[in-house]
C-alpha cells in the first residue's frame, strides 16, 4: 500500500467560490466550491 502524502503548497482565491491550489508534486488545480456550497443544507 502506498501511503505517500501530497501537500498543498499554495492556494489563491480566483472567484467567489473558486480556489487555485498548487500541490508539492507540481500539479495545479482550480476547484469551484460553488455547486457544493449551494447544495448544502446548512446556511453557514
């Protein structure tokens, strides 16, 4: 079993609900949390 960790190097807000996340393996991903937050049943 591979227990390698991938760590976040940096994160920057790109819009109201989106983050651009850079990982220590060189990968960069923009994640839009808007759909998740809008479906949430909890108002906070």
